[in-house]
């Protein structure tokens, strides 16, 4: 494989068809635009729904607050008028005998205040006088209970002026006003107040009363006057408010006991084992939305008595989003309620969901139209380009006689003409390149050293025959820089350690540095080959390393000769050193003997009294004798 061909085909970009690009551009633009518009529309719809829900609940809560406040204040006002009438003497608690004036006064009060269910007077001896509004026919009836009736409730009809008419019926139960909730709670509080909610004698009726104890100037208790309202009126009012399809409105006390709701749920329940009805807690409500909203409010405020001020909230339960508004309703007479409005978001989302479905259909239609248009345009554009592509592939295979015939006069036609001209130029260039490559390959093959070209990824793209002879294998394409030493069995000379990648000539060349090393061994077939390696980086026009060119040769014989020469020089040096030491020792002994002889002659001359006249000759003779 030639160096040039390997370089040109080593890396292919990922193929993305032009037809796909053209069609996708149409589709993405249309779908993206429609989808974005649909998303913004859906999002704005959600925001509009939220604003609408908050506005609607705000207006509804304001309406409820005004209605209930007026409803309750009317009852309180009526009771205050009755209390004032007692103080003026128009009413009295002498209830053992008929009281035509009191009966007419109370009757006119009932005519004036249409939302009152009962007006009651209860004496401290247990007698009772009241006016009752029959909700079936809206008629007013006088009700009494005293000793003359054995304390049984007796109902009388009234005429158009409030006068007592015929007796209608008599309740069989004994009625003592002092035992009624409105009486007992007023006495316990000793001030005007709203009583707790209590069931009426008629099944299904629930009342609460504004009540006030009456005393004379000395403080003696005379009795209690009270005005009852029916909670069914509040229920009906809440039910008439058409907030949404599934929305619910309910009123609760701070204890969590249900007062009234738009669902019409009775605020009392029969508990097994107990004769009297028990108040219904809102968390036990049988209306799912009321129960879910109450659970959220209880959790959010950590108790119903912690609700402060009007608030609008949102929560999600079971995948459904809900809007909630809560409004405290209280006064100075013991009334502590909270009014809650709960609406599921789905009640407002019908139109939004319809618009969403329309948007999806528009997206699908736009997708179909844009895809069809994209395919047609892509075919018109890409068909000539496909011919160009086929011709280009033929040229890539070496078929330089292939040309493109396109009769169009637009840009594609100009491209085809330019392509044909390029084919001619490319054919000439390839011929020249092939000749140059052939010369280069022959040159590399003639070199007495191994030559290998590696990519920065460690893949070998060329190795000459001498390199294959030295390594025992050709160029290994599928390898990495970390695997080069193991692939070609390269070791640090004199060790069993693979040549480290960070010190290798290849890595230095990839870093853009020239390198020369002689400490590398190649081991194959039981032989150890000492290598001399030189690496050279090859750069492109931008200064990036594209190849690492590595030249190597077998220097085993040279290294062995150098080792032999080094061993010989070392032995010769050791021999010379040894001889030099011996001569030095002999010379030292000789000098010592000469010195000893001189000393002996000197001593002898002194004793004999004469000096040797011919000492130098004698010494020369002695020394020559030694030699």
C-alpha cells in the first residue's frame, strides 16, 4: 500500500444525504415554527387560565363575603331591635299568657327580614314564644310552649296582620327553652354572640342563632332573645354560584367542622353507637374536591385556625392541578369561619385543550405539506448532483475518462462543467503524482535502514522492506500509541521493561520534537536486536503534526564491537596499572637500598679516617652490578 493512497482513504466523514438535509430543512422550519407558536399559545393559555381562575375566584369570594356578611348582620340587627323593644316594653318575657302585641311585633320583624328562620324569646322559667318561617310555603307561624300547653310546642297560623289564628299542630315532645343551645350558650357567654351550629327538630334542618341574654336594671336574668338563620339558605346560595363545572365552595369553622358547602352535604353525621348527630369534620367530607382542598389547606397552614387573610393558592394532587382561594370570615360576636373556593384547572382547560389538538393537527398537516415539498425540491436539486456523485466515485476508483452530461444552465450546470474540467486536471495531476510516488517509494525501498510512518493515533501507514526485515512484520494499522511497544516488542536496552510511551521517539515526534536514541531493543524469534532510532515530525500547513516519520537501523554488531573494544581497553588499562604499581614498588626499594649504602659508607669513612676518593665510580659499579 502506498503512502499517498493510505493517507487519502484513512478517514471518511459520516455520510448525511443531501436529500435528507433539504427535506429536513423544510420540515424543521415548518414544524419548529408551528410548534413554537403552539407552545407559546399553550403556555399563554395556561397563564390566561390561571389569571382567569384567580380573577373569577377573587370576584366570587368578594361576592360571598358581601352576601354572608349582610346575611349575618341582618340577623344580628333583628336581634338588637328585639332587645331594644324589650327595653322599651314593647316585648316582655311574661310568656305564660298569650302576648298579642309581642306576637305582632315579632311577626312584622319576620316580614321585614326575609332571611330569618326563627325569632325566639325564652324566659328564665322555660316558657317560649317564637315566630317560625315555614320554608315549604313561606308562611309565618306563631309557636308557644308554656305551662298552659304542658310545655309542648303549639303551632298557630297567622293572618295578614300578624294576629294568631287557628292551631295547626302540637309537637309531642316537651320543650324547655332553657335546654336549647341558643339559650344555654347565651347564658354562658353573658353577652351577644353567635351560637354553635345545631340540628333542628325537623330532620335535615340545621340552624345557628345570634342570641343575647336579657336582664333588668338590677341585673336579674329575664330570659334570652334569639334570631335563627337556616344554614340551608347558605347552602342554597353557595350552590347557586356557578363557579365552574366541578368547582366547590365550602365554609368551615376554625376547628375544621363543616358549616355549609355548594355540594349540599349535611354538616352532621350519624355516628354508630350514638343517638345524637355529630358534627362533620371537613376532612371526612364525602365530596372528593372539598376533602382534597381541605387536606391541602390543613397541611399548608398547619391547621385551619392558622388561616390569616385572603390568599390564592395552587396545588397538585393525583396529577390534577387545583386553584384554591381561602378567605377568613369573622366578627366580634364569636363567629370564626373560613370560606374556601376550590376549582380544578381542567374546568378551564377545555378550550385550551381544543386549541392544542388543533395545533397538533396543523403541525401534522404542515409536516405532510413540507415533507412533500421538500421531497420534490430535493429531487430537483439532487438528481444532477447524484450524477456528479457517481462520476466522482468513478474517478476515485481511477476511472478518469468519466464525465458528467448536464444540460442545465443554472448553477448545477456550471458545477457540472467545472467538474469535467477538474477531471482533466485531476487526471494529469494523478499521473504526475503517481510518477512522483513511484520514485519516492523506490527511494525508500533502497535505503539500508528501516522507515515507518505513523499517524498521531499510533496507526502505521507505511513501512519499507528493510523495516519489515528488521521488525519481522509489516506496518500494523490497528494499534494505539500505548500498544506500540508491545506490538513491535520494543524494550529498554538491557532490561525486561517495555519502552515507555512517554520517552518513545514516536511520542516525542507527535509533540513536534526531533529525537535520537540508541537505548532501544527489539526482541523477536529469540533474538535481541539493538536499534538506533531517529524520529522526525511531519507538519501540515497549520503547524499540526500529521505524521511521525521514524528511521531505525540494526546496530547490534556495532554495539557488540564497541563492547569488545571497551572490554579490551578495560583489561589493558588494568594491566598497565598493575605493571606501573610493580615498577613503583621496585623503584622505592632501590632508592631505599641506595640510601642505606650511602649511610653505611659514611659511617665507615668516619671510623677509618679517610674518604673514598673514587666513590662515584664505586657507586656506579655497585649499581651496575645490581642492574
